[in-house]
């Protein structure tokens, strides 16, 4: 028998699966009470899913309701049973019992509805409300009278429900089985032979109810027929059917309806009692019937979602055993007492910020057990968020992006999805879906300025930090990691690689050498900031590094040209000069700039104080008064040139002013002068006279030497032409010519002039002739000698004299 049942079940499963596949819908049919782990169908094959790629992350099975009856075998692709399935418990008296579930393909974000029909098996035997009940019949009842008996219950459906009743054999009663319009069979006792209480007061009958299942199941009840004295009126209900409706939230003890039956008999035969004749177990837990008053009250917690309609058969019987039946239909009215339920079927926790609009983030299932408007649910998200809800299937919503995302604006969202029903008052529930926005490299580094200017003092130490710049990148991670580099470019006045370096991480600029303002005053270059994205983005900024001047150069005297260590320059001032006469001008420059190059002139020392004045800013030396006879012929002036730097630097120039109206007068006056009071000024004058004298002698001997050479050459020409020899000519006759040569040779001299000393030396080299100076001699010039001629003196790098 078990094998036959199993084969029948498998045949039903295969037949239904094939028919549903042909119909284009995934639907299976299985019998109830199958063992856990039993296969429902090859869902992977029917949905054309790749078995090798099945996993709990790739495919999910979601069942509606609180109990998950099905699961997916990821190895075989079969849908199998995980919980005991009792059709009567799940669907009650419904003809078709369907369990719904959804198959969600996570990767494709697709949903496939699946229906599983639960077919009935004969797993319940017919049963009576009580195993024994009494039936009171008057002895005066005429043959053919009918008497109602309690009906059996069988929660199975179709053939598996009650199909027949049988009555144990007896002499007085027959059993008549009728079928109502709803297909339910009920039995009545028919009196075949009159009863005699005195003959037998109690008759015991066995009533058996049998279903049509395989195997056949049955249930029995004992009927005790108590024979009563005559009662000729039966109770009558005021209504054949009582229809009422109540709210599901009524409290316990609330009245539902009161049934009423009347009996015109007297005495005990008039007393009517009420009882449930036919009631389900669930209804018996919800309602109570007062046997005396006929009032039905609520004793349990009604729930519209569990049972919306109750049908109860009530019986009224008098003391004589007569009865009447009535039907009570109780409709439970729905109250909005269930908040909507949101189930998250699939979720993506993070998406890139460049995801296109319409990207699916989550798949939601929304259910409300209430009915009508109370069960109609709408979902919403905040309008200020870049997301919207779409409804691809009934009771399903997909959360998608509706515009471009920007991680730099909002890096993460907590998306609140609210489900609200249409009840009064409306109920709602909400869930929060976290979503993280992944960064893409869509922002290049940006400097806080369009260009930068830095300043560094010249003579800076090597390796010192001179400037710092910084760029920012609103991206995240590697996309925001910035490296800095210097772009030297095609045109660069200074080789940047040897002058400037940059810290690639911090953007700090360092000087690789000491800068000199006098060489260059600014460095222009570009700094590039590049992020670590792929591909990387970058930006450039122009940087100008200005070299600041430092007072590191002393004033340089241009006139008098040289030397700057105090040597004398000679200027002429006529005796007839008026006050304010421009004698000369001290010209100086400073390689620095700005305040460091502002020069001022000051008369530091003078032979005759108050005779001359120096312009503070012009450097012009002018007479401050007229000359008098007692004023010295030669005036020595020391001029201090100072800049405005901090600390200030200075240089001095010494100017000798000779008071005379002409050069011959200067020479005559100087020859009669005694040694000057100023040793330094006298020494300079002595050197000039000595050099002029020696130069004059040197040029004289050159002319003599050339004349003698010319004469000798002409004599040799004469001797050659006449073939005359002077072999006997004494050598002493030629001493004059050789002596001149030797004298001239000896005047190839070296002159050494020194300042700040009273002595100047002339060194004469040794001669190769015996009649010349035989040793190197040093001539000390002690007295000043001035030779008539033109005298040009300048204070530059060298002192030159021209004598004629």
C-alpha cells in the first residue's frame, strides 16, 4: 500500500510539473506530509540556471509567511522540503492550497515566482465531537420520524473526506445519509419501528463515519437512545440562519449573537437547552454558547488574518427530546492591526560614484496581512535623496539610483524606506539601508592659489626650507594621494635641478645652494601635483621665488678709480676759486639694491678742515670758502662712502687737491716745498717724480742705442764691400759701443711702488758686462723729483704715469 501511494505521489508531481512548464509558469505540485528533504523539483533546470555557479550568495529562496518550507540544494539544483507541510493546518478548508516562494538571482537582480500546490492525502480519520452522546426520543414518535445525530468531521478534502455513514444493526432505526448543496454528507436516524419505553428504555447504537481515502479511514461514536414519554412539540428557532459580523479586535467576553428557540409544550417538555451541534475545533476555542440563554460570546482572540468566517450549527432541544437546528454565520471584520512588513531580499552595500542612474541597490518584499485598504501598502523614500523605488512585481520594490552620485559631496547614505498602508489610522514601518559610495578618480588635485610667490634672503644656508605649497584632492585613498614635482620647462634662467628641490610628499621647497641676489633676482618654475589614481590626474601652478637682497656688498669707488685702500688721486683747484667751486666728484656704486644701495658721502678727513665740503648724496667736492695764502698747496681729502644697509658697509677714497692755476706753477711750487706734513701724501708725490725721471732716462738711452746700432750696421756694410778686416784692431777701441749696449741692458729694470710707506724701490738686474753695474742694487728715493710733462693719475686697479 505504501509503495502504491509513493508511486501515485511521484506521478502527480511529474504530471503537474510538466503541465506547468508547458503553461510557461514555474509551478509544482506535491502531496502534504512529505518527509523533510524530499525533492519538489529541479528548479535550476526549469529556470535555466548554471548548477556549478549556485551558491547562497548567487541564488536565494524566499518563502512567504513566517515559516520557510523550501530550500535549494546548491549541488543538485533541486528545491527540497525543509519543514513538515500539513495542508489542513496551512489552508484549512480551501479547495486549492498554494505555497508561494521566490527565487532571487542575486547577480542579475532577477526574481522568479514559484508556486507549489499542496495536494491532500488521507492523513486524517473522521472523528466525532464526542465519542458518546445521548438522543432522547418520545415513545410516541411515529415510524418514519427523523432524528438528527451529531456529524463527524474530517479536515481532508474530496475523496479523503467523509463519504458514508453506517449504523450498527438494530430493530428500530435506519440510517439515512443525505448530501447537502455544499457537498457535505450528513446522517439522520429514521424510526422504522415504534419504541416502547416499558420494553426497552435505552437503545445503544454505533455510528461509523468512513472516508474515501486510500487506505480508508473511519471514526465511530456511540448513540444512547433514551426513550421518553410523549412530547408532541419540538422547539423552533426564530431564524433558520443567524448572520452577524464582529471586529477582530473585540475583547474577550463580548457578545456575538443570541439564538432563540420556542416550544409550546408545558412543563419539562417546554424547557429548551442550546448546544453546538456542529463546530470546528478552532471555532470552539473562540466562542462559547450559554445552554440556557442561547447567548454566544467571544472567549478567544479573534484574528481576521487566521480566520475571516466561522460557520456554526446550533441545536435547541426540549426536555422531551425534540429539537430544532439553526445555522450561525459569523464574519470577522478586519481591523488595521498589522503594520506592513518589509523584507530585504537582496542588497548591494556599496557602489562606485560613477554608477549610471537606474543602478539597482536593493530588492524589497512588502507584505501586510490585513485585507482591503488595510492591506494596501505604498513605499517611499525621502525626496532629497538620489534614489527612487520601482515596482517590478506585486509586493516587490527595487531601490535604484535616479541621478548621478558624487562621493565628494556625500560619501555614504542611510536610505530610509517607509511602507505605509491605507488603513484608518494608517500604520507604517521603516527600514534603513546603508549604502557606501566608492570613490573614482574624478577630481584632479587643486592648489589653493592660482600662483605662488615666495621670498628667500640671499646667502641662505644650503638645504633650508624656503617655501611650502599644498594641493588638495577631494577624492579618497590612492585617488587623493598627491605627489609633487618641479617642472623646469624649456625656458629656465637658472638650472633648477641644482638650485631647488621639492619634497614629493609635503610640497616643501628647499634651496640646494646659496643664492646671490647680484647674480639673479628671481626663479620662475612650475610645480605639478599628481594624484595616485588610475589614470592619474594632475594640475600645475606657477611659482616665483624672489631673492631678497642682503647688504653683502660694500660701495665700490669708480672715481677716483683705484686704489680704494687710500691711494691718492690728484685734482686741480685754482687759487681764485670762489666758494662752491666744483673741484671733483666722488663716484661710487653698490651692487646691492634698494636701501642697501643708497649711498651717502661724508668728508672724513681733510688737511684744512672747513676748506672743502662733500655733497651728502651727490659726492661732489666743492670749495667751502676762498683760498688764502696760508692754505697749503696740496690738500688731502678722505671721503667716506657709506650705504644704508643694516649693518651699513662703507669704503673710502683719498683725493689730493693741488691748489694752483696751471701745471707749470704746480711744478715750480712743488720743487720749493719741503716735506709735507702728511707722510702718505708726500710719498705718493715722490713716487710720481721718481717714476717720471727713470722713464725719461730710459727713453734717452733707447734713442742712443738705436743710433749706435744704425751706425755700426752702416760701417759693417762698408767693411764688407771693401773686404777690409780689423784683425789687428785693439779691443779697447770698441769699448764704447759695448758699453752702451750693456748700459741699456742694465736699464731693463723692475720698479716696485708701495703705498703707505715712505720708500719705493727700483731693482736693477745684474749685467753680463764688466763695465756696468755689477750687482743688483736697490735705489731708495728719498727726495721728491718732479719732471716737466703731462701727469695723469687715477685710482683704479693700477697707477699709470705718462712722462714726456
